[in-house]
C-alpha cells in the first residue's frame, strides 16, 4: 500500500508489524508464538469471556497469528492490528465471540488527551474492534490523520481521544481496554470501559 | 361508478374515524385469513399485493384506478404506523384481503389491519449479539397458504404463522460469521420458497436455493459460480471461483407458462476484474432456473468480468407479446446497473439477446457486439489494481436494486435512474479474511463526481421502440427507490433526499402530487383495496446505500447535508372526497 492512503484490510496492515517483529530477531519472535490457536476446549466458556485483567494480547490474524503483542511489535503511527486476549497461563484464547476482539494501535503519548493517556501503556492503546454502528470490524486506518475507519459505513474514530466518533453514523466511541506493559508484554489492566458494539433496537 | 365512489367515501370516513367498518382481524390474531395459493399468486385479485412486485412478471403494477390523474391532488394520509427502528426500510407492505404485513430492518415483521392501521401482531427474530450488518434491511415477506417467509440478516430463513405471528420453522441457511446473509423477499413457487444469498463484498459464492414451505427443508441449491468442471467453469482461473461473488440478493420473477424463474446475479468479487480474470460466468447475469429442481436452463451475461461492482441482481421485467420490429416476442426488459436498457427474448431453450442501449451517461462500454450484446469494454474506464480509474455510472449504477415498473396501459417502463454520477476507484490487492469486507479497492480513492446540477431522474421508456417517452429531473439528489405504476395512469416513487413521496402522470411525466414524509423513502410503494377504497402504502425510512450516496455527495462540490433523518414509518394514503 502507498503511505498516505487509507487502508481497509488488515492484510496490508500486518506488513509493518511483520517488519517490526523481524527486527526483533527470529528467536524473540518464535518465543512469543502461541502454539495451537486455542489450547482450551472449543466449548470452554472462558473463550466467550471479554478480555480479563491480566490477560495478554495476541495477533488475531496474519503471519503472526497467535503471537504475543510485545513492546517492539508496533511503531508509533503504524497501522493498527486486530488482537485477541489470552489468559495469563495462555491456555485460553478468548476468541469465542467477535465482540471480544480488540484493535491495538500505538501513538505518541504527547498526542493523547488525559483520559486516553490513562489507558495507554508505552503508547499502545487497545479498543474494541467492533463498530458501534452496525458491528463491523474496524479495520481501516487513515495514517495522515491517524484515524480509525470502519469500511462498512464509513464511521471514523480518533484513537488519541478515547476513540471518539469524528465522522460517520456511529453513535458512540469504541469501548476502551486499558493496558499495562509487563516485562515487555502488553497486558490488560482493566476490563472494557464503555459498551461494546451497537445499541439494541428497542420496540 | 357513483356507487363505488359512495362506498369509497363511506369506507374512508370509517377509516378516518378509527374504523367502525368490517375489521378483518382481532387483536393478536387474524381471523378469516385467506390462504395464498398458486392460483392466487398467478392471478392475484386487483386489491391485493401478494408477491414482491405484485405479479410474477415483475410489473410492479396495480390495476386499481380509483386514485387517478384527476383526483390524486386530493391524496391524504389515512393512517401511519411507526416501526420503532431506524435504517433502510425497503420492503413493500404486503396485503392479503385487508391484512398488511410489513418487514423492517432488524428482522421484524408487523401485521396490521390494512384499513385502520391497528396492530395485530409483531414478530421479531432475535439478532445474535455479535451480528454485523453491512445492509441492515429486509425487502419483505413471501407468502404461501397461511405462512409468511422472512429471509433474515443472520442468514436464517423463517416461516411465520400469518394469523398469529408465531414462528413455525427456522432454517439456518449458511453462516453469518462468514459474511453470508439474507435481505431479499423470498419468491414462492408451487410450495417452494426460493431465496438467494447476499455477501458479494465478503468473497462468498452466490447461489439460489429452494426450501419446502411446510418443513423448511432445503430442496435444491444452484450456485451462480460454477466449479471448474461444470459449464462456465472455464471462465474462471485457479481458485477464484470459490470466492467469486455472484450473490443473488433480489427476488426473481417467474414465467408460469414456461415454468422458468428468472433471477439476477451480482458482482464478481473482489471488485477489480484483473483480480479474477475471465468472463466470470454467471456473475452480472440473468439466469433461467427450473423451480422444480433448480436446473439452469439458460442465461444471459449483461457484462463480462465485472470490475465496477455492477450487481445485476434486479430481475428483468417479463413482458409478453411485446412488439419487436413487427414480431411479437416474450421479452425480458432490464434497466441495468451497468447503465444499459437491455431487451432479451425468452425462448424454449433459454434467453436470446435482442437489444441494448444506454439510458444514462455511460463511458465504460465503447459499444456492444450487435449479434450477442456483449459489451466492448473501454479499458480506460475499467477499474484495475494500483491505478485510479474514473467511470460512469458510479458503482451504484444507472439503477441499483430498486426496481422499475411497467404499465400495460401505457406500455412504458418507469426507471428510477441516477444519471451524471461518475466515480473514481483504485483497485488494491487485499487478503481475504473471513467475515471482513473484501472489496479489492481502496475506499479512500473512491469519489463521486456529480457532473451537472442533477442526478436523480425518473425516466419513462418504451421498450418496444427503445425510445425515451419522458424524463423528470430531481435537482441535487439521488433517486433511490422502486416505482409503482397503477391503472389510474399514475407512477409513485420516493427516493429523494428531501423526504418527498411523489405521484406522476404516467403518460406525460407531469408531477401531480407530492408530500414530505418523516424520513427518506427507499421502499417500493404498493396499491391495495379494502372495502371498496383504494389505498397507496409505502414505508418511509432512509438508510443503507441511499445514505452512503448522501455521505459521498456531501463531500463533493454539492456539499449536501448528510443528515437525512432516520426512523421507519408506514404511510397509507387515500383520496379525500
């Protein structure tokens, strides 16, 4: 993809991530891999749980699928990646519901408002990947504006301002998932703040 | 006539007073429901609307003429009903002997007393909490005996008891988590419920399938994209057929004499043609299917190797005994998304090309081959990977899924067209991720280019002569709604961003009446009759692609306000005496 252009597919978005990880060295990358997509039984109810405090985050797709997201995984301003939470023992991947999916982006903390900064770890931010309009995955990125973009109906969110809606039909910000950095690995610091996905239509 | 007028007057008075006349339904349940039979579907009573476009031939025409060119100026709302949901309300209100069935976004069906607007029952199919909806809409319920059939956005087909609103069976068709979903009104033929799947933007493989109306059991499925060893399979390369699109998301039409269903198919996927080389049969085509077993007995591909997202899902209108250069043909008439008005011929062995000509500005084809109708594509205006390409009409086409109507009185086709709307697209290689949008194009490079002061046009064409009879131009708006023609020599259409509902003189194109509604209208209007009074009904509820166009036009020099209010309301009108 061309820099300065919006992208709406995580395949393209994973390229810079792959480059970043390669810079870490093969050993580090291999060590971070999660062998077996989910060690837990497919029926394990813990797979359905939203990300829990203390969970790690792993890549949801692409060449690094299952690998832990570590401090060197993303550069500031690079395209976000989709991720799942995994329990601290790394036996349970919480991929039982689309609503558990998060997007991870890294920004310069000086560009964040105070609320956003309080959820960040080393510039990493995690938000629900589920658009609050029609629940499509928010996979787009407008690098020149550093804005998250939903390709289904063109909603746009500003990750430096707690993912507030800056354009399109979305009614609410993306739910925020506060992070901390522990031994160079991203960890969930608090449960989601805010509602995930769309409002239920009432009648 | 005097007697009819008096009856109509009494009925309208009753309706306005809250109905003291015959009530066909009790609260919570319909009494004396009239079962829908094959005979009734093939020859519907003038006052009813039992099929998506009222008749199997897809005319979208009501013979009712109590409301006509001389009195339509006195059309007034009789009752309204708030659906309680927003987004695109696209379904025609279905009417069976005084009972109306309205499908709305979020998989809801509402049964109403068609005369009074009183609620009889309401059905809501629970939506999975993680469902994502690219097109949150429904285009109506199919009808058979005492059942209704809802094709839901979570890819379930559901039978509902028309009398009580209770669910009778519920069949999972495919998996919504893979981008497979349903939005169309099912077509019922001889006790079989026919549907086609959506998902052309998710890399699905399109199909039409039939289900037993009594049990919900799948009876047959015909894919619109063949396997390599099947007829047409050599028009694909490698594994592209597996994700080739060709979704079939609008109701087909049916020819009872030949026992053939004519169904339109969608875009090849992903959008740019260089990412799926070949003609890509049977995408962007009309396919002829035997409804008994699903066997494909013919096809015509409107344009090959689709690169413009020009779904040709809108089924062609069947016109019997149409004049063609002095001969009578059984025609198929299709105002296409590719901007051409196509005329085809039904034959015992399939479908033959007759003629094609552009009805809006079109620069993607240099012309068509005279014998076959195959477009001669201009590569300068064919989207490809890695390059900005401009083309006309836009991806929404000369006419998208909203359908045209045909009046056997005027012998004209009424097309809700969008002219002068061009677009720039840039193809981009994208890896398919199941459940994520897969366009093969960079959305940031997409731009609408309104070329003059108007886009939306209501066009009237004589398909026998290939001549335009009249056109009405709507300033500074798209036209995005199906039309209704009536025996009163009227054409009704919403579709504009000013929330208006319009009535035109079908012969002259004169605008005779209009009224602003709560929201914009994307739905098909219908005409029906209860107790001698003719009513016009339509849902007003803006959203989905009409809103997408609005959002894109807001970013052009037109600087339109993107805020068209949402929220669905059923409107019912009659003439005030």
